[in-house]
C-alpha cells in the first residue's frame, strides 16, 4: 500500500488505553483568560518527534519517563491540564479543572526507519503516531494537549503531540516541549512560563486604528474550489543555502531593492509560483497572510516565556495578473511592506478589531505561510538526545504552506505544501531556479 508520501508501507500501530495525566501538585483552579490573538487560531496542530535508540536505555521506559515528566511540567503549565469552554462573552476560555492531558502508549510493528520521509506531511501514515479523541466533533470536545509515545522495534520511539494552537504559538510550544524535556532530565526550567495573558486584553473602549484586510473575504472568481476536487498531493521542496542566496540575488537583480531577507524572498517566490500553478485569472485578487512575532514589537515587549500567542497576522493583497507579470522584486516589496506595518499600534488595533467584530481571518483566495524555520523543535531532549527528525503530521488547511528548517546545520529550508495534482505538476516545474 503506497501512502501519500510515496512510501510503500502500511504502518500498524497498537495503542494502549488512553489515560489522564494531571499536574503532580495542586494547581490554581478557575477560569483562565485567552487573549483575542488566541481566539483567532483555535486549530489542532499535530507534530511528531522521532528519537533513535540510546543503546544503554533502549525504549522500554520511554513512555513511563515522559509521562512522569508531563505530570511535573504541568505544575508550571497547568492550563494545558484544563478544558476549553465558551465564556459568557462568547469567547474561548480555559476551565482549569486539572482534569489532565490525555496520554497514550503505543507500539509499532516496524523499525523507525521504515516510516520513510517524515519531512513532508503525510496524514495517512504519520497520523497513526498521534492520538485523536474518538468521536470528538469540535475543539471543545478535545483536550488542549494529547500525547502519544510509540515504541518501534529498533529501540527508537516517536512522541506525537496534538496541541491546540489557541493555547500557544510556535515559540511558546517550543518552550513548553523543551521544558518538558528538561523536566525529564531532572533539570530546572531554563525558561519558566509567564502565564499572565491579561497584558494582551483589548482596550476599553476598543480602538480600531488600522484597516485589517486580513479579515476581509475575497471573491473567488477563478473557481479554484473546483480544482480542489482533484486528488491532493503533498510535497516538500528543499532550498539549500546556495538556492536561497540565488533567490535573494534574483529579487535584487533589477535594482529595485537594496536588501531582502531569506523569508521575504522565499515567501514572494512561492506566492507567485502557487498563484501561477492555480491558474488564477489576471483580475483575481490574491491575499498573502503570514505571522509576525509580536513579542519584541509590543510596547513594552512581552515578558520572556510568555505562554500564549504572541504572533499577529499581517497581509498583502494583489491582483494575480500584476503579481505574475512584475518581477520578483515587486512581490518581495509587498512582503516587506506587510512586515513594516506591524507595530504595537497595529497589533493592539487587531486585538480590538476582533473584540468588536468577532471576525476571523478569511482564507478565500489566500496563501497562509507559517514559518517554523526559526523554531528549535529539533533541540528537544527527554534523555535520549535530540530528535533525529521532527515535523508536522499534516497541514491544517489547504491554503497553508509551511517553512521548516532542514539539514544538520539547519541552514536549508523545506517548503511543505499540498495542491491538487494538476497544480502540483506546474508548481514543481516552477521550483527549478
């Protein structure tokens, strides 16, 4: 059986009974506030961390040790042991009941190497390494944190996590998982969490001082939804340092730009390529959305270890014809303008905009780029050394492209995406630069 990753394998995983892991000590009870930046991204993010066997330790006690460490680390991160509810204001809130995270131990019938290339999303195979709550119809029926430890015959194991994005952004998730690893190794937390999210409360009265096109819906005059009725293909494209440098030179070749970053050049390049691959009509508006880390941009900056979402979405909108006809420097300029727009006033305005409208960013005719290339998920260590591989199980939406660091020195970037088969063929051809 060939999975969507192109691997000929039917991974068989035998799961034990799920258990609840509560904090090891009594923690604060009551309701825990989620900011308006948290409200906007209430989706489950599924990730895996693959650990090779330590010859001395093996994997016999992997589940037990990681479970025990979870009990300890939840004392510091106790909201993750609670449950999502809807507040009287109609917003998501956490009931800190201490009910616990869900934990499952499992065994696979093969070697870790047999699961093949995990550098691209593969819900068919990799989905068996995370545990989804049976019968859960929405996020209110899913605990904020679910963990599965799957042991392989080679002595390695995989930690699979389902974590609700409303609890934490990529930086916060990295700090939590690394704290969990430190706890497993008997070390103090290098970055203790700051749990006070009230610093991102909306203003009273709200002040919407900027336009926020990230929330606006764009009419799909190109009928792209029809394309998505085709079979979806998932691919990863590796941009090594040489290729990334070539992209930046290409962006600056006509003298329109003095400088550009790797992110700006790569984002502009894939935005153009995807637009062409989907055959958008020239007059079709297309929106680029991406997250900017607001932690250092708030005034004052968010405290170190802020537990929550400190990212804000920024955007650029352009007609497909103009985006494709003009040189790469034009698209890079649009990305740069979107980044410059983000300051304390813009982010506070976005928080207040949600307070007034309860709107969520529209993904119609949109590309949403999520960047994990600067996150040190690869540094997690539960006592078996750093993971040999880590990454997402699947992309959360068809409009999402993920940038993930790659290679021993983390200087290459893997671009992960899903497209309908005909569009993927075109996109692949455009990746040769």
